[in-house]
């Protein structure tokens, strides 16, 4: 059974002190997550927070929810399993751009097309932070790093286009330079009935580029809402997403106005129809049929 209670952001803050570098954008992301969870109001024991490996993937430990800092690139499969076994939980997934779009990139299309009710927050800093500054899949062409002395000769992955192309039903982008805007986007993702993707431009102060820092974000960000962008227009969202790396748009790019039933909800219905739901409940686990 799920309950809704009055909660404050502090209710989601654990005693563990973050060990991110001072000034890392991920501090703002965790604050935005506290606010978003409090706004949604599900108590911490009804939330499962799953991450991969990376600086950003430390994030579940800084919350009072159930948490699982899993394996590099495997947050999405594990989160999908949790949601299918315990559909009543609110499941939040987070990690870096390397975790999500390099080693874990093959899982993203399947999470999108299955439309399991998860909220996936990627802290996109265009670098591998934890392993000390190598090229990541979203690093811009020409970037010099410890692994690209002559500058990157690859085009970056465009995370927004990637998920929109596979048919994602909720796609947004934020930055901790606008904390309340970011909290609202994460809240909207958590409330969205289906797979929701939020790309967060979260600066790496130690290995990131100067133009990808909070001060630069404040100057460069363009909010989609006042621009009159129609969030129900997927092609308009794709045109804006194509400017990833050039323009910093923040807000909801796309929100399907007629969300289709989620995989997890369909599964519960089918288990009910096949008469396996009560048995699964009694065992407190998913029983495949
Ligand atoms: C299977 C496996 N391969 C490689 C690594 C090494 N590794 C740890 S974190 C990481 C990338 C971190 O970058 P990102 O996911 O973007 O997160 P960030 O640290 O920037 O937040 C890598 C390559 C690992 N832990 N496991
Ligand atoms: S290395 Fe970069 S991403 Fe990692 S904690 Fe430091 S600033 Fe953040």
C-alpha cells in the first residue's frame, strides 16, 4: 500500500556527508532531489533510488530512501527489475553521462520503449569524473583530456535526441544553476506516469570545461517555457534538442499528453487476469507466468 505524507526536503537527507569536490554541480542536484521528493511526498521507505558507478552515482547514499549504488552502466536494468518486483515503489535512477551513455548506453532504448514507470536523472558533465577526467560520450569534439592529448576526434552523443528518437514520453533538461527550476523538473518527472528522462548539466569543477560551470550556465541558459515551446510537439522538441552542446535550453522538451499504460501497470493487469497476482503478493515477489 502506498501512502502520501507531508514531508520536508530534510526528511530525505541522510547523515552521510557528500565527498564530491567543493563546487561540484552534483551538490545542487541532490538538493533538487530532496525538494522534488518532498513535493511528491512519498515517505523515504517507499522510494528506491538506484545508481551506477561514478562520482554522480554516489547520490543515493546521501538520501534516506532505499538505495543501491550498483554496477557501472547497469542502473537501468536493476531499477527496472525493482519496479517490476515492487510496482508500488517510487523508483528513481541516477548516474553520469558515462554510466548512462557509454557502458550503459545499450540499456536506454529498452527502458524507453518498455515505458516502465521510472525517473532517470543523468548528471551530464561531459567527462569521466571519478576516474580523473577522461573523455566521456558527451565530451565535445576537440576536448583535450588525459585520454585525448590531441583533442577529441569524435562527435558527442546527444542525450536529448537519443531518448526522443526512441520515443521517450517525458524529456527535460535542467541545471543546478537554477535550483528551483531543476527541482520542479525532477518533481514533474517523478509525477509522470511512465519513463521520464531528465538531463542535468551538472558541472565537474575539477575536470570540466570553463564554459560548463555554474556561472556560465546562469548566463547561457534559455528557459523553454517563456519561449512558448509546445511541450506536446515531439518534432519541435527534436529541433531544440539538436542544439545540444550549442544552446543550453532548460525545461520540459517533450511531454506526451496522452501517456500510454506503463509496462508495470500492464503487467499487474495481466497477472490479475492470469490469477497470479495474489500468489505473487503472498510470496512478496514477482512470479513469472
Ligand atoms: C565495468 C567498469 N568499467 C569501468 C569502470 C571505471 N569507471 C568508474 S566510474 C567511470 C566513469 C565515470 O563517469 P560518469 O559515469 O560520467 O560519472 P561521473 O564520475 O562523471 O559522475 C568509469 C569508466 C568501472 N567501475 N566498471
Ligand atoms: S571529480 Fe568532478 S564530478 Fe567528481 S566530485 Fe569532483 S567535481 Fe564532481
